[in-house]
C-alpha cells in the first residue's frame, strides 16, 4: 500500500512490485515498473505519479503520470536514467515514486477572442525574470 513517509508528506510513497529475486536495471530507455496496486478515485480528484527527490538526485527520472478516475488497471511507473552512461537497480519493495492526490477545479471552457491583460502578457519560459 502507498504510505506517507511522514505526517507532513504530501505524496504517498509507491513501491516496486517485482518477483523477489528480480532486479530491473534502469538505463536511458524508459521502463514500466509495476506497483501491484490499483486505485479508484472519485470524479473530481487528480492523482499524479511524481518522482522522489532522493532518486532524482541520483539521476533517476520518473515520467509525470496521471491516473484518471475511470482507470482500473495496475499503477505503473515509467522510469529511466537521465545520464545514458549510468544505471540504477530497482528491487522488489524499493520506493520508486510518489502519488499525489488533489481536488480538481472542474471549470467550463469558454471560447473567447480576447484575454484580459496582465503584467506578464505573452511572455513565457522564464519571462518573469527569475
């Protein structure tokens, strides 16, 4: 089962579910790692799979994933190495990612020809100056 590592954790740790004597070696080619769990989220909630900072600091990448409220299959995590010259071994019950659950704001989309102006305007990708 996913668990909060501490009382202040926003994400729940996800664990690898593999045969006990199997290791999956991560390299630069993405691999799907099973967790052995499935979830049923109420409509109006967003479930995201995110990387763990401890693994990210070792160069392990996790593709951001979304678990839709109507999905009923096993939760799997797409993992790979950021550095093509390094590898990392995943074993059964290793903490591999985190699950973050949020309430969605289900807003209607309204077509318009104009948007309100803002101080930032059309600037993007670093345009805020920070």
